[in-house]
C-alpha cells in the first residue's frame, strides 16, 4: 500500500534517521541508536530520539526527557527509552503514532534531527536515512525455520525488503566475523553494508554507577539475571571473561519485574551462595526501583557499546548526509 501510494507518507521538519530490523528483537538497535547519537553529538548536531516505547504501561505521546531531566518512569516510557535518555542526555519521547510524536518532539525541543528507534516497518513517517541492523547469528541460519515470516519464524518481513534500506549493519556482537551466506548474497548486492561488534566497556554498580573492570569479577560465583531477546551474547561475553554463569535466571525480553521476581532473585541468590547479581544495562534500569528490597545484595550491570569495522567511513557517510543542518 505504501509502495503503490495508497498510504500517505508524511514528512516532518527534521532529518529523520530510522534504525530498524527485519526480525523481532535481538539485533542491537538500542546500542546502534546510542552509537549514532554519540557521533552526531560529537559534531554538535541538535538531535532527539523517538520510540514507540515498547513494553511501557502507558499510551500516547510522552516527552521523556529534555536532555537534562527525565520527566517520567521506566514503566511509563519503557526500559530502552529510559536507558537511552539516561545515557545520552538528549531530548527523547515515546509515541506509538510516530508522525504525531515527531512533530511534538520537534515542537518541545527544537531539534532538527530525529533518531527513530525500531521503525523500519513504520512507514507513515518519511525517513531520510534507513539503517537496518541484522544479527549475524540469525543471518547464518539459512536453513532454519527462524528465517520464516511470523508467526512461523522470527521475521517481520522478508530479506527482499532490504531494498528499502540505505545502510545495513551486520552485528556479530561478540562472535567472529563471518561472510554473508551465498544463499542470501543477492539480497545485499549493491547495498552499503557495514560489519559491527560489541565491546564490553566495564561492569557498573547498579546503585552507585561505580565502574569496575571485568577482570575483578573473574572466578566469582555470580547470579546472572537478564530479560533480553537472545541472551546468548550476554552470557558468552561473561563466560569468555572467565565469569561464572552457571547460576542464572533468564526472563522474557522487556521483562517488567514485580516484587515476586525480586523475591525469587533473592531466594536464588542466597540458595546458590552467590557473591553478587550480574545483569544487563537494560535490566538495570528496571531493577533500580527495587533498591530497598535488594539493599543487602550487590547488583552490577555489564555495559557494552557498538563498534564498526570501518567506523571512520561510516561516520563520514553519516555526517555528509546531515551536513547542511
């Protein structure tokens, strides 16, 4: 309907960069948004971030942050948007209706570049640059049912849709770089493709945000807690750094923790005689509200960042796109 012009695509008074994917969860969109925002901030660009706020318990438009203060809670805006707001200190908002959200975010903040989180399929809002993240592990599963369209597999739309993408980033996370499977190579033909990976930058105290090196946790018996899509990479980086991951509690993606889960975590922590709880940054923003219930337990989160193999080339491409702003 969009391709044939039956559905109208609306432009707003800002340069719109969409970060999306072809699958449900786990490709690394949030680290990519942070990565892009940090590059644009370095060049003093007036940026804001708009998301639907997946997993939030609210509806409609919410102005999450003006870049200095966060006006809402993690439950009202969603874990990813709260994390991004806290990390980047730029204007942010959530709205399931992106056109409305973009216009109001521009009005609220005066920004002229919008990073649109998880929007490759949300085509009502015109984007000047479409970036698609692809998980390398998923890409390599060419004969797996996961590469079928929902509900049979994990794909929101087929690989043919990459035709709409301006830039593709294949995220190998903590794995070795692999070639694009020959079976899918024609889908990437003539596309701008970058390869990226995650770098673990440190482990932080959830309550104080004090930084520690991964080496300081080697050999410790930890209780690993996470509620993210495809936790394989998180578990792998801990294991590769000789951190004990035998005791773990894995929850569904975007898990909204309740007091029951907190009590379960407490029980497991003491039953396993663990030294601390290790979690992800996305989970940390939700666990922090239970600080009183967990005041006798040390909780830490792993911080990661996205790095590209040809980072200078990507940065040049991005800045050239927004150079007139």
